[in-house]
C-alpha cells in the first residue's frame, strides 16, 4: 500500500496505476474463464453439466472482482486517512509553529524601537542578530506550511480581480530591506496598470519566492531586472539577475523539492530548497508555467506565466 501513498506519485499517476491494475485483474479473470471453457470443449467433460460449469466460472469471476474491489477500497481508505492527517497537520501547524516566532518578532521589534528605553550599541547588535535568525526561522516555517497546503486538497483557489502591478509593489516593499542590505540595484519594466482574475495569495507567494531567489543568488551591487506584461491570455513576470548563474547539468534539479544547487553562494545562503518548487506548483495551479534560461557565471532569467482568467476548479 505504501506505493500508492508515495509522494513521488501524483494523483493522476495513482489513478492511472489503479485503473491499469483493475483492467489487468479483469482481463486475468476473463482469461481464466476462456481457459476453462476451452478445457471443457476440448476434453468433453460430460460428467459436469454446462450449467454447473458456467456457475463455477461465474463464481471465479465474482471472487476475482470482489478481491479487486476490496483491494481498491483499502487503497482508497488509506488515501482518505492520509488526506485527513495532512489537514490536521496543517490546521495545527499553521497556528502552533507560527505562534512563538511571531511573538519573538513582535517583542524584538518593540525593543529595537526603543519602546522600553534606549538600547546600548551591544544590546542593539544582539537583538538585530536575534531578529535576523528569527526571520529566517519564520521563512522556513512558512515555506514548509506552504508546501503542505499546496500538496493537499485543503487549498481552495479563490479567483478575484487582482491589480498585478500594485501587488508587485507590495512584494517589493516587503523585500526592500533585503535589497538594501545586499546593495542590489532594482530595475523595473512594468505597465502602469495590469489586472487579472486569479488567486491573490498564490500569486503573491510566487512573486515573493521568485524575487527572493534572485536576491539570494545575486552578489552585492548586482542588478535584478523585473519585467511584467501580458501575452496571449497570460500574465508574464520575468525576473532577471546578474547572479552566479546555473550550470546546464543542474537545470533539471531546479524545481525539485528540497533540492539545492551547489554554487559560489549556496554555501553562504541559507535555504530549504522549497522556493522554486513552490513557484512551480503555484504556476500549475494558476494554469501556467515557470521556465528558466541561464548562463553559468553570468545570471539567470526566470519567467512565470499564469492564466489571465482563472477558474475556481481544482487542477
């Protein structure tokens, strides 16, 4: 049964595999019946009337089909239990895992804002280190919970009119401290306004991960170019960096869960290897795709395409 609950198998692959097994079992039952009929005809087993013989064949067919049905029911029951466990985990983790790091973030911000009095240089330094470490932990937790939610049926797409340019500016405002810290130059090639019907939260998450990835692997004083537009019913977001680039042999591993590419910055940059996997998963949910072109040592361009009009159905 573990075969069918393996994360490497998508729901479509599981369904195809189960269907193949069901057809195989049915063909096996028909084959046995044909063999028995041939034996009856060839050897003229007159001791047993045809009615009894056909009854035996029907019984064999019934046993085979019942066995197959019980097998499928057991697999379905395990799948339902697994889905329930995922939902329980997401419900608990969403609250419990975020609670303490969020509290630390709030109190640290208050201390850094001198709400309890002026800090010494040494106190401020330690608090900033604590805040940085806590922010990193929060990003890891958010990434893990995002993956768990995306891979379960608990996520329901909520299509609504979204002003993409305004949403992009929200993301850039949130990431500005990181850009400033890294002394990275940002170039924008975007329209004044661009509206789509999509899931706002999913699109925002994809934008955050895509641009954050560029900030991670672009050296200090490097450039990140963001281009936003539309074409043939799709919204297109292209993020180009002047970072370390990706070798051709590493390209197939880019969007694999928990996979990280070895390069000049990967050792220094903390991460879980979930960011691009999340982007790819969201791109699929939003009826789009994510592609990459890169030259090792020069930089990369990640292009996200999503449908301009999203329906609410689950993919």
